[in-house]
């Protein structure tokens, strides 16, 4: 099955895409917004969709990120490795693409571009086989041969995972059967004392609304947090009985994360698990986190980390190390196959209703659980017309 066309488009996902092309205006050098400004190529707002067509009439769709920069990488680089190649050789193609850019693109926007292409190829493989991607991964799990036979049977049989809801109203979520919640904590060392208190109080209020049952988590998406600041924040949040605290430090501060695991991590003398990896890339980056004991919960985003090929390799490393993998956006069409087929994954991240195109890439949630899709490939409702309708243009 030969590849005959490769295209990619930046897409408008929701209001977070607004203003990406506009230059920001800051009040001064100390404007706190400077610490949060991500620019037009930050992962979620800069979403892209790759569309790959084959000579047998099968079209694959894959989500990535990186906006116009990633599209340029696909059009000017990766397309040359893909055109005319056998679309079913998905892992070999991943290795060739990754290797071809290893001198300039081990992380960041190249990996996000690679994710879109790799996911589109897995969509083709599933459609060619007439099976959902999660079934394909369950049949041939690389590295899982080291697991007990009972574990291997578990992940290949289940067809649903409880969700944790990021954002939204806790009371409304509970009424829909949701038992686990995550609250955003967009704070850091430069946050004012008043704002810190307000945000902490919002987490404590969420625990009060939940009651003692269910998992509650937080996410700082920190870019400049320090270990001492993170320890102090965790101390103030002890009454919330958090299951994990996510991204307390910069993704590059792997040694700081290792210190947090030792000081406040759930596997040591601490009281909450340390989670990170949403902004890490490929199995090589995750291998560093695992070997340094820098996280207890690993969170690859399958549309950023290098795609499904990278995701399954990351999952194998996490399972072999006896840690947890809970993919970022695990309730999306792209994250769910890895979540479902990983024995340690107990929750899948889900969000309240989004835009039309995001909903087309989200799995069905019923009574607080994500249900495995039955359609071939990723089972999305994407069409080329829908992608072009949501194409983000300058």
C-alpha cells in the first residue's frame, strides 16, 4: 500500500486558537503574563492535522501540533521520506523519520510534526486491517512480554476506563458519574500571595464538593517552578488528599523532579504522587525520567511525543519500571489506545464538551467512563472537508 499524498493543516480547535497570530501587548517587564505567554506554536493551540492518502483509497488522519512550522517540516522534509513508501511499515517509517532529523529535531516542534504523520499512518493501518488501533496494539504489545501473563490478559480485554475530568464543574461532573477530577493551578514563584491563596482555596473547595472519595489532581503547567516553591505548595494542599500533582517544575528540571519524588512523592515518605511528561518527547526523553526516578506518573501526549509509535514504546518502558502511565488527553481518540492497552493506566483524561472538531476526535464517555471505539483506525469522525473547514489561516 503506497503513499501517494501527504498534506497537513493548522486547525482552529477552540477559543485558545484566537489571537495566536497577533503580537501581544504587555504592561511592562514585570507583567505576570510574560511568564505564561506561549506564542503561536504552543502545543494545544497550534494543533495540526496530517492527511495521508494511499494508492488503495485509504485515507489516514493524524493530529499533531506546531502550527505552520510543523506543517513546513512535514511538507519540506517528512513528505520526501513518505511518498511512495509502504504505509503499513509504520514503525520503520517512524525510525527513518526520527533518524533523519536527529541532528535538529529530537524534541519540540519536530516531534509534534512527527506525531501527526505517525498517527495518520496508524489510522491507515487500522483501516486496512478493519480494526480499531487499540485492538492492533493489544495484539502486539512491544516490551510487554516481560509482564506477568495475567497483566497481559487484562489490558487486551478491557474496553473502558474511568475518566478524570479536567476543568468544568465538580457537582455537574459528579451528576454525570464522574468520580475523578483535576484542577488547573496556573501559578508559580512569581504569582502574588493573594492569587496563590485564591487558587489553593479553589482546589480545597473541589475536594469539599467531591467528598472523601475519588481522585483529585492538580496541574501547574509550570515553566519556572522551583523545588522549594513546589514543596511549599504541596504542603498547603495536603488537606486536599491529592492523587498526583502535575508539572510543578520546568520539563527540563529532571533532577528537581527526582528530588520532589523523594521529598513529597507517594512512593516515599510523601503524600502525593509526582506526575510529568506531558511536554516530554519520544522514548528517549521518557527513559531519562524513568532512570532518574523523576516521576511516578508518566503523561505522554500522543499528539506531541512522537505519535502512537513513540507512545507504545514509552508505555513499554513505564510498565517495565513498575510505574504508572496516564496519557495526557487519554480520553481523546489519539490517547485512548495507549491508555487502554497499558495495564498501569487507571484513568483517562477527559474535558467538558469542546468544539466541533475536538468532539470529532474524542471518545464516547458514559457514566464517567471512556468507551473504546469500534470503528477501524482511530474511529474519529474526521473528514477532509471538516479539517479544511477548521483550517487556521493567517
